[in-house]
């Protein structure tokens, strides 16, 4: 990124976007360093970026594609791209696909979700079409019935499956249950959410000849974030230089983190988006520099993915770690945190999904349930303390199949936290 690129973007946003004009009102007329700019406040950004009379956009909404996004706020908002911006977006991301292992002639099934203004299906399909290697695209979609998807994958000898981890795991479970072999599959490209070790075990069982890798790191609101880095750790990416700038900021001070291994929140600046400028925009994730290469960083998970149960704060990563420690034999292939309220108190239920066939071994499951609860209470001692004080119900485990786990009906992503408490 040149100082001229950045200063030109800042000048353009200040002149044409009322939101950025107000945000930068106290700054000197000429600014050419990111660290001189404030970080965008999510709440203010989306309050200003309304569908009609947006104060974020730099011009009228006369030539663009509108996509719906949850952003990092959980409720759908709208992001827009001009045709030139979208072309740059998918072309740049498409070049990153070669780092996933995409080879000339690969038959790629796009299992992401389409429709309802959702971007991922079209984004991946267009990125494949703009990739620098020839490939055969199979636009199946994540909403297609598994009963028809599996024969299609078999008949067309799909070699690459691209989708959310949840979609890929549901497909894997159906493959195992039906006894169908998809021996042609050699690459599983996941995106949109993290892939955990329990899910990897399920995928490896269903697709023993396939390797699971990140399709890349991007979002419709933040844009380009990270290009895959070949290697054993699928969480490691590198910035899409010179199209975007990724910063990792200290959680407390918002000062840029420069040393490897120190976690912070991800902030991105897009250098090619002009209609809806993205300048020091929080991506909603945490990461750390790896020190293994220029701009290499490791994604550590969502910045605030957790839940409050009575007086206790719990994060999904806490539960994932507890399951990983207790589940030494690989029974668990998926997990959700379910919060309920009864008899005047909150309670947390760990909904754990097991591999096909494991549901018959009840003694083994009961033993694992006790071990998982013990592990989680060890890392979050406030929970058992709150149980003894009568503030919350004891932790419990609810067993399920992977297909029973709740997903977002629009994106197909696993809902990590289900809050079933009644609201007034």
C-alpha cells in the first residue's frame, strides 16, 4: 500500500461520505497514515448505513449489487458493491484459491448458500470463474437436499467440495449413513466459520482421501481479509496486499500489535471499495501474527462469541477446549451451547453431536458427559460456584446427531449459541 493510495481513499471518503466526514472532522486536512485514523464503531457505522439515504455511501445507489450481511452485530444489514468492485473482489480472492490446492481441471462443487441477498454462493462461484487455473464448476448450493446432492457429486465425480463446515459435516454424516462412497473427493474447502477438530474427525471418516483447507478469509461487509497460506494450520492466512490492509489491535488500547503470538482484534481497510468505504473496520474476529512470513496471521475465533448465563460469562472456545480435553476417543463431531431459563434461573445445556453409531453406547456417553462438565467447570469455576449459590442450574449435556444441530436458515452456518430464554 502506498501512502498516495491511502491518502486518496481518505480524501475521497471525507469529501463524499457524510459518515466519514463526521468521523474525521477533528483530523488535519491531510492524513496519510492509518494509525492517525479512529477505528470505526460498528454500532455507529450500521446506524448510518441505512438502505435508504445512507450516510456511509459516497454516491447514489444507482449501479451496484446489494447483499445482506449479519456483519458483526448479528442482525442483517446491507453491503453494496459496484460491478468493478465485485470484479476486483472475486478476481483477487480467486487468485488465492491456488493456495488451497486447487489444480487445473478440478471439479468443484459449490455448496454455499444462495438467495435472499446472501453472497457466499455467488462469491465462491465467481471466484472460481476468475481463478488463474481452469476448473469445472458445479453450482449445487447448500440448500439442495442431501438425497440429491450425493448422487450428483458421485455422478459428476466431484473432486472438491466447498461449503461451510456445518454443510460439509451434514453431508459427511449422510454419506456415512447411506454407505455411499465418494472416492473422487480429494479437497474440502471450508469458509464462513471455524473448523474444529471434532468436525475434522467426521470429515476424515466420510472422505478419507480428502484434505480440509480454508477456502480463504473474507466477508461481504469487511471484504478481502486473508489469503490461505499452504501448510498444516488452516487458520493461518496472509493479507491480500495491495488490495486490503489487515491490522491486529490491542484489545484494551487499540494500539497496533506488531509482535508474533500476541492476540488482538482484526481491523481491515479495503483499498478498492469506494461506494461503501471500509476504513479501519472491525472484522469481528481475533487473530495473532505468526512471524512465519510477511503478513501471516492466525485466526483465533470470533471476538465476542459467547453467552451470559446468570452471572457467568462463557465463550464457545471454553466449551470447545473442554470437549477436546475430555473426548480422547473422538466421539463428539459437533457442539452447541443452549441457554434456557426455568424455575426462575438460567441454565446451560451443552448439546453434543456424536458420530453415527455412537448413540448406542449409553455408558460411554454418560462417562464422557461427566468428563466434559468437569473440564468446563475447571476452566470456569464461577459456574459451579453460582450453582452452589442458587444463581443458575447445573451444567447438563444433551446428545444429538449433527443434522439436529440448529443452523442459520439463510447461511447454513452452525449457530454456536442458542438462547432459548423467553423474552418479554
